[in-house]
C-alpha cells in the first residue's frame, strides 16, 4: 500500500529545524512510509547533510522557491505564492504524488490553498477543522475548531456526518456517539442555529445523543466520541482549555517552588507528575484534519516542536491507512441521498 | 449604612441545609449585615432551632409558600409561583426592604423573575451574567455567561459598559482593561457580531485593549480585567474550563493513587497540592451578578455547599457597599448621552 506524505518543510514557527527531525523519526518508525520534503532545496539539503542517506529511497526533496509567512493574509498567499512550500505540498496531493500533506504553516492560508487546489467533496459547503482532546474517557474528537465562524444548522449537520465517518474509521467504533455543543442539556436551551441543527441530527442515521456542555470536551458525565460546534465556539473552547491547563500547570510549579520543603516534595513526586503530564501532553494531540476536501491535509500547530510535528505526520499516516477521504465522500453521498428521498 | 440581603432560602439543589449555615456564617463575620431568609417558615424555624437566637435582630424570616423547581420553565415559574421563595426574595429588593437578593435557584426562572419584577436600567436591552474566574494575574471578570444566546454587537457593547463599571467599583481599578473574546487577535479574525462590537468599543471611552482568545480567561499573554462575550460563547468557555480542571484533578488523583510509592509521595505533598487547589477552588469564585437590572441579584451555583453559598452572599455585600447598581445606571446614562452627541 502506498503511503506517501508531502511535508511543507518550511512551514511553522521553526521550519526545517523541526520538520526534518520529525520526518526522519517517522521514516525510522515506519518502513512503508515515503516522505517528500517540500521547500528550499539548498536549505533542506544542508539540514539533511548527515542523515539523508539513511533513507535515500524514502526521503525525497521537492524544491519550492517561496514560503508563506505566518501572518500573511490567505488571499495574498493564494495569489502571490504559487511556488510556496505549502502550495507545492498540496499540489502533490492533488496530482496524486502524495496521499496526504502535513503543514505547520499559517492556518488561514493552508485552508484557502487546500480548498482552492483540492476542491470540496460534493455536497459539503465548507471545510471544517477536526482534532482530538484528552478526556477522562480517553479522548474526544471535536469539530469545527475555527475554520467557520458563522455556521448554519446545515453546516453543523455536515460536520457531524464527516466527523462520524472519520471517528468510525480511525477509532474502529461502529456508531460514534455524537454530541452537539450547547449551553445546557434541555431542549429549550441554546441559540437558533443549535436548535435547528439538533432537529437535523435527530432525524438522521447518526448516533446523536443530544446536547452536551463545554465540560464534555474533557470530562462530561457521559462519554461522547464526537462533539460538533460552530468554529467560533469550538475554537474559544479549545483555547479556554489550553488556558486552564496552563494556569494549573503554572500554579503547581509555584506551589512546589515555594520553599525548600516543597521543592524536596516536588523532587519526590516528579516522576508521578511527569507521567501524568505526559498523558495530557498537547504535543501528543497535535495535528488537526481539514475535513470536506477531496484530499488529506493535516495542520500541525505552528509552534510545534519535533515531537509534536511527528504526531501530526503519524495522524496523516493513520488517516491514509484508514482511507478516510474515500469513506467520508461515500458517506456524504449516501446521507445526502437519504435526506433527498425523505 | 444599610446592608440587608434577602436570601432565597429554599433555592438550589440543597435548600435550607446549605443556605442557613452559610447565612449564619455571614452574620457572624459582619455585624452590620441583616439577612432576610425567605421560604417555608416552619421548615426554616426548624432548621434554625438552636442558632437563631444568636442573631435575633439581624436574622429575619419572611414566609413564602411556594418553591421554584430547578427544572421548572421560567415562564411557568413566573406565572404560577407568585409566592415562591425566589419571587418574594426579589420583591423585597424591589420594594426597598432588601439591598440585594441571593439565590441558588433555577437560573432561567431567577433571571425571568428578576427582570419582570425589578425591570431593566434604561438604555440596556438585556441583562447579562457576570462572574470571576481565577487567572495567573489574580482573576478575570467575564460576561455574558449564558443569559443571552443571540447577541448583537450593541448588546456586547452594553455588556462592556456595565462590566467596566462593576469592575471599577469592586476592584478599585480606574480604567479596567476590556478584551473582546474572539478566535484570533488580528483584525480580520472573528464573526460579524464581534467585528461590529470591536468598532463600537474602539470608538468608546472604555479602556478597550482589543481581541483576546479563550486562553486569556485564565492565562493570557497580557492581563485583562474584563472579557466580553456572547452568552453562548461565554458559557461554553466557562464549562470547558470546568471540564479541563476536573480532568486534571482526576488525573492527578489517579497518578498519586497508582501504587504504594506514589501514595506515599502524595501524602508528602498533600499540603502543597491542597493549598494550590484552594487558590483555584471554584467555591471561592461562586456568585454571578445579573447586570442591567434596577436591583442587585446574585446567582449562586445550584449545587453550592455552605462555603460556596457564603461566597455568593459576600459578593452581594461587596456590591451593595460599592453601590454598583447606582454606578452602572449613571454610567449607562452617560455613555448613551456621549454616543448620541457623537
């Protein structure tokens, strides 16, 4: 089975310093994997000087003369950066040379370029960003995390259809439990958008379990596999959780740093705290998929280090193996046919 | 100075078992405080049997024959429960017998009743719920936390005006820093509602610092005193933070409970963890104010214990002392005049 991934090697806050070590690590872990590093050939070859030989047939370089800046406007990137590492990496997916693309670059530009080059799956209006969060049940898939800020009920429904198929494929769950993010669990709660989406979900073949509140992302009363939200709300929730985790982590550090005794106590429990911290390490949850496109694009956090970027590449590997795009396309077609015949 | 608070003694998941001990504790702490317990006289007297004498002139009972259920619809409560402990407690504020009311009852019913009885401050369209969250800078005030699910830019602006006045009064900060909750800090980010609200805030006399993201609630890159959001978004963010804190707290417990050695380590650092946990104890942040009404109403969490309910009563004491309602009314009038003359 072909397993070729194009890497936007210049993308992200750190570029090749991060993307190359992560790529090499993935090649070492998976003998079936082929990676195409896209970027400035000279820079990449320099960075690879001592190691490239190890994987010579599985590590290719594709030159690209430009680079999309992290704060560049999506429309400008689309217009002026036709030979950017990002664009060329996506082109490789479009023309079938790669099965997926991974980039830590500018989210807006990546989304706009991916949409322009790869096009949408018929029946889907807008792409959505899906990722996973750690939870007391393992983890939860959540979409949309910020691609769409003014969603209709129909958009939320489409997100649920695509998300269900992704979760089904990557988690091997037959009927993923779908929750709709709201500010209460009672029917009367919520805004018009959410209430209308609930009706669409209730009348669908999806395993819709009803409204869930923000705490369900990490620690709800019942397990939910997929949480659907407007991109504005989903993004605020995600960032709020990041802030809470940061505050708690800072607070623990300060508490243990208080005096000699607490410092000593901190040393004693260091392995315990470390193992727990690792279990919710955001780097192990790095990588968001753009759903709704006719090709696989994985977005890594811009500030990702090599471990985090490696996680994103591994997510791409998993989604290729599980044939996620094909399954989503088929399911979207089926679910649209079902609704039209209803 | 008069400092009289009516207590919906029957409200919340636990009723008098929680509201009475909390009330007694507040009376003990503040010799100027007068509390009016509103509810079933027989039940309240029974509960008070051994203690009431201690504060006989400062602990009054006002009989109310009904009780609003936690899941009762606001409109039904408003129509059918005219002698509920909640309604009577609010009536006492309306007719001037109390300076504020505290209830742990059904949020929707409390809001609807408060709005019906007390009426809105002229110039304000909708009441908003404001509360504080712990942050790495101390704490952050946030509104709206769920009263309004489809806000216009004008509503968000009104929330900012009211919230600024509250923060100025209770925190003694001359020009509270106001942030608008969004999914990015760049101008192009956000939905139409937020972009339009940003324009109103930029052209106002408020100390508007721009967009902030979800992580600013607990741990942003810069300090912000007041964060303004649509009630849907604010509520999801609040609950998401609660879920994250719960997951981390559970995870730490499990990590320390792993084996004999980790249990021993846990014992050693128990005081350190406990003191940190206390610093972010949600019970010490209990109590949300309904802003925009012509009277002070404080909502306690429904599941509050005596410590949490005490915090809510103390918030009412503080807001009475700081004359928050009067200050907000004056400021709203001023800011409306300013905009009309502009």
